[in-house]
């Protein structure tokens, strides 16, 4: 009998890799996952709360966050964080799952580190990491040039 893996039984690095693997190709999913990975506070909680669903296949392990269950876990006290941490989680949910956030409240309640991460996530979701310089080519025909740096880069890990 084969058992399905549970995120709670996996090493956090394996969970991170599985989340990234599932998100690749969808800039919004990539941004939300990278935001949570870089922020650091939420993935262990989501993992232990059973809100990360691993999906094994022939090529390895994929995982997705169960965004629809997020509010129930927060209301039940299964997920906890201070106001800034909650803003980051709500930002990730907004980017990945289309949840509404009040940008004024969001921006006003983040410390500098969290603000940089949220801004990097927003620009990543918008595809700024894939934008290219456009220049005039022969006969005035636009030409795609070198790749531009993202508007806000993900900060280097400590």
C-alpha cells in the first residue's frame, strides 16, 4: 500500500522546492511562493496546519497552498502572526488567489524588509523579471533587446 506524502512529514526545504516546482510558469503563483519563502514566518505554520498539499508524480514532488482554507485556519488560531506578518500572508493570498487587500493599510503596516519583499512579489507577478528593452531596429521596426532587471529585485538571503 502506498501512502500519500503529507507536508508535515517533509523537510521544509523539500516543501519549498515542491512549492516552487508547482508554481513555475505562473508569475503570480511564483511571486506568492517566493514571498512566503523569503519572508520565512509562514511556511512552517502552513506546513504543520496541513495547508500545503504535496502531489507526487513521476518527476518528483509538487505542492500547492490551500488558499481557500486560509481564513478558517486564521480564525481558529491555527495560524498566528503579528500585524505585519499577517499583512505579508494576506499579500501572498491576494497575489496567488485574488483576495482583496487594502493597499493603504498594507503598506502602512509593513516594516522595511517586509515592504521590499511584498514589492518584489508584486513586480514579479507583473512579470518585470522578464521585461526586455525595446529599441528601434532597421527601418524603425521595434526590436526586443536585452532583458531588463526586475523593478524590485528579491533581496539576497542573509
